[in-house]
């Protein structure tokens, strides 16, 4: 492999690393609008559950989703 090719591969790798790494950092705290939206979503889900009880499959799906997306 030529020296020029190695240099261009190194530059591309460095740029890719520099673009990807900042977006994989820590997760930001939820803001007030997100918290309010989550409360509204929970209220709607609770109202639906009061009308129609979720089955065991639905309960399992919600548990998995809650753990995967806290």
C-alpha cells in the first residue's frame, strides 16, 4: 500500500472518529417538556388500561420496552 493511500485512510478514519464519538456520549437529562409529555402519555395509557385490561403479552412487551428505553 502506498504512503499516500495510508495517509488518506488515516485522515478518513480520524474524521469519522471525530464525528461519531461526540454523539455517543452521555445521555442528556430530560427537560420539562419531555417530562410533561411522558406524564400525558402515561395518563392516556392508564385510561386505556382502565377500559381494556392488557393481556400477559402486552404486559411483557411494556416491561421489556421500559427496560430498553428508560
